């Protein structure tokens, strides 16, 4: 029988008097971080056998800035990126451990706006694609939008776009086969989520309520077909910037029921991205605090939290600014990308989970 090892450590919990947000949102539960980050170097590890990430060589994508990557169980692949300030995409597939792009979709626009400053992408096994993006209309007013499309012959047919939010930053999106979409984003040091339900038969989008779920910034979200949810974000508080926190939960029709009020310390770094498989397997990638490397950590949902199998392992490093790591995965393959250099370029690669 295979055994797994997990990192466990004592956590000192500090209670503070938390002032309530005077926010005119609907009554979503407002969770606030109350624990000091644990020191992973103090955690004990036992040797065990577990599945890990095996990277193939990365490919340089000249002249592009990384935005997002997505893969489903059919090995359909979509990447979004910026060219001359415009958000575009390219679609392809994985075959015989090779990433094969549809060259006819290279630099295909997703948005007509040239002011897109941040974006992410997700795809489900029904080939529904979700892209959220922040448009910078002016210095004081960013706007968040969600676009839905379907992938046909490795080409995205854009179906519908909705306006989500008057302001925001660091948007991320996740989708499962039930048509449930979760959007997360940051406003002034607070992380929010919205549940979106999409019906492809009627091309209708139902936008849910705006819910506070943590302090911090740079949120990431993932959902599987069992409606399990994992989120990772960065703390920006008196404990110091650059701590990654994780929390798990279950998606209900209109909200997320979190397994714990307190997020757990996950790693030290910035700009996390997370993938969640149907078997509960979790893959986390993130930038180092120094922005010279990007690393990964793997684990699984167990007992209402992510139990990590191993410490962080850097999978890429660049002397000239390595950052903006992205991840998406199915049970067998994963795709990852990151930005590097000045001027910014991107690298993308696939690998196997074994």
C-alpha cells in the first residue's frame, strides 16, 4: 500500500478585534485571517511514494507576455497572452507528449480593447472556455469583465461577455463541467469571489453575489467536478508580504462553504496559481519573492485542508526576472508557463503527473 507524507506543524493563533466591513454586498460570510504563518522549515517530512510533476523542456514564445493557460481531460489546450498590449489566444492539443498548436489561431483577439492589463483562462471537458480580464480605462477606474466561448476545431467561438465589477485587480477564473464558474479578484487589499452559472443551451449567464472571503491580494482559485474548491492567496499584512495561504471548501449553488475559517500557511512566494483535479490532487505554482525563479508544490485535499506531499521545488529560473507562473492540469498531463526577461517574453511547457 502506498503511503504519503504530510507536513504538519504547530500554529499559534492570535485573536484580534476585527472591524466589520461596511459594505453594501449581500450577506456572504466574511472570513478574515487570524493566524500567523507557520515556518515550513520547522515541519518534519517522512519519505513516501507519491505522484509528482515531470516537466518536459520549455519552449520560448518570442514577443509575448504570459496571461494564462488551460487544459481539460481531452487534452485541449488554450493559452492567453498579450501582444502589443492586446489580449489574444492560441489553441492546440497534446498528442504523444507533444504540445501541438493550431497555427491559424495564433494571436487571435479575445477582446477588442487594447487596455487589458491582466487576465486568466479556464476550460472544462465540454470545451466551454471562460476568460476574465481587467480593462484599465484610466488610472482610477479598472473594470472587470467575463467572456464565455466554446472551443470547436481548436478555435474559440466567443459567445457572451458580461460586465462584472467596477474595479479590481489580479483576476482569476475557474470552471467545471456543471457550468459553474468562480471568479476571484482583489480590491484594496481584500479578496472577493463571485459564482457565475452558464447555460450553453440558452447562452445565458447568471452572475452571483459579490462575497468577501479573505484579506490579502493575488488570489487564485480552482474547482473540480465534485464541486471541491481550493484557493490560494498572498498575505499583505503585519506578518509581512509574501506568505501564501490556502483554504479548501465546497461550492454550493450560490456560495462557497469553507472547510475552515482560518486559511493555512502554504509557502513563501508571490503570484500563486493553483490547479485541482477530480481526485482531490492539488498543484500550486508561484513566483519566488526575488522574482528570479518559479516553483511548484503538490498535495491533496484531506481532512478539510491541503496536505502537502513535499516542499517547494523550483522548476525554472532566470537571472533576468522570472515571474508570472501559471498552471493547469488533468489527471495525466499539465501545462505551465511563465514570463521572463526584459523586454518580457514567455516560456511554455507540458509535463506528466506520475
